[in-house]
C-alpha cells in the first residue's frame, strides 16, 4: 500500500485499529482536508469543526499566513537545537513576551511539556527565592484538573482512567476543590511549604466549568499574600478562545477592549500551547518575569525541538493572525450570540439542561446520567448533519469552533445543533 493510495473511511479506521495503539476513542469520521471553519472527510463530505483540535485551531484550519510562514521557514532552516543560536527564536521570544506582557518566554513543544516546565520553574523558585527546605515544596492543584499526560501530571489528576496502573506517582502536590477560595486559603495558611497554585481559568476537559466571578483575582491575591506563585494553565483557554487574549487577561498589552477593560489577574507563570501555533505545528511555552524565570540557568532544562526556527516562525504568525483579525473580539461577540440563541432553545428541549461557557469555549449539559451514551449519540447525529463535536466527561458536549467564524456561519451552526437536538428528542 502506498502513502498516496486513497482510502475510504472504513479502510482508514481499520488501519488505525490494527496498527495504532488504542489510546483514543475517536468519532468515526476520517478527515483529509481543512480550511477555515470547515473540514472534509475522505468521501468529500463537509463539516463545521466544533472542536478545533481542543482549541489549537483557533485561527482556522490551514490559515494561509501561518502555513506560508511555516513553508518559508521549512525551506530555509528547520532545526539547529539550542546548542547554537538561530535567527528566528529571539524574534519570537520578544513578540510573545510583549504580546502577553512578561519579561521572558521559555519555548517548548507540547502543552504537557510546558506544564512540566512551569512546575520545575516553580519548584526551583521555591528553593532558591522563597527558601523552602530542599525537596519539601508543595504545589496546590485543583480537583478535576486537566494539565496533560506525563507521569508527573497524571500524578495529580483525579481521572482514574488516566491514572490507574501508571504509578508510582510524583509527590509534592495538594489537591483542593476548584472554585473554592476557602479551600485555597485554608491550605495556604496551614502549610509553609507551598510554592505555587496551578489552575485552569476555565476547566475545559472537566466540561467547560467556569468558576465564579472574581475567583481568579481573589485566588491570585491569596497567593500574593502567602508568597505563592499563581500559575495559569491557559493551554486551552488562552489566545482569544474565551473572548479575550487570555482568560486571565490582566496587564497584557493587547489592544482588545475586553481585555484592558476588564482586567482580572496577571499570573506569575503563564502556560500556553495549542493555538500558539494555530494548530500548524507543536509550539508551547511558559512566560514569566525575570525574578522567576531567572532561576533557570544553562543545563537546568531544555528540549531538542523547543524554540526551533519553524516553531518560532509559526508562533509569531499565529499570534499576528489573532491580532490582525481581532479574534478575541469575534470570539466574545459570537460567544454571546451562541449562548443567547441556545438559551432561547433550551426551555423547549428536555434533552439539554443548560449551556455555559465564555467566548467560544462553551458546552451544553445533557439531561441524562453521567454514564449514559446520550452525549455521544447526539455527537453522532450532529456529525450526520455536518457538525463535528465531542463529548467530555459526564454527558457534556463541548462546542469550540475556530474563532475565524462569521456570524452567518455561527447562526447556521446553531440551526444544525437545535434541529439535531429536536429530531433526537422526538426519536427517543
Ligand atoms: C491540552 C491541554 C494540555 C496538554 O497539552 P498537550 O499539547 O496535549 O500536551 C494542558 N493543559 C490544558 C488546560 C489543556 O487543555
């Protein structure tokens, strides 16, 4: 079989089943092309992408500016390793630092690597700056978190499927309830060895769980009071997804009115990934100011591919697209419209309990038991009707289209979703 041979969907699925590890359970659709908010399967059927690769493709599929930057750089210089300088990395570091309002960037590739990097920086800061006794630093995390799949990260997950039989686990993490300031205050007061608080501004994988108004700012204030680093994992929420450049948007220098107008909190350490490349290439990074990033010295940390010239070119182009096309503003406006339209529909539909979210990171809560297959079955019906979405934990369907969507397209999608739900309900 040659790589050029055209496969049917059935063939492609059978191949993956036979030769690929079964570490995912995909919706049975085989995609072969993408452009903007659309993807096409191998039979040529067109779909709206309502997952955006878990918010990596915020800028839309195959954005010409991002692909153009990637191709140009790929034809010029792809990898030097950090044993040598390259002429792209510094430019990207400057651009990303200025965009998000930090002194420095440490570039990596995947989100999980960036989270690991943040944890290492936080621990080193704790020993060298805060004076916590060696090997006694603790990092506070939240229940139902999702921060990636490495051994350390799953050590503080409470998803048994992701954890079980992967021990022994990494020590040094304390889990508290999400959106519970009292729990945070209690742990900070009772333990002198806390180095950091790692938190998602909105819990994406947990089902788009939006914390109470003011939670992040108050959590940050508590951290400051106890000299604890506030670490925001914005791998999924960042880069315009929630209607602002960052979901924690504080003193960053973006021109987005919803950002400077409603500053919430500036993290001590900011973790980005996914849309930092617009989905074209694995690019992640950690941002912090010099007093924190300064603890990292030559040999302390690294990655062969992290900060390579292609990643740097792609990362810069991806951020430029977000600014040039005012994607934060668009996500804000379309998000309001999406929830407004669904809120008109939900009272007439016994299948859906609620819609929640911010910007274009939303979810509907299906009115059924957590272990039923209703959300999955609805996603199968949505697929038939030309819209791709995926259930998350506990009968919740996440809706996160590319941010380059137009109002007309969004209303078309609302119509697909409500029609599908209505038909599904009448068939029950
Ligand atoms: C996706 C995600 C990660 C992990 O990113 P990978 O690139 O899959 O390693 C970490 N944190 C959050 C909040 C994410 O959504």
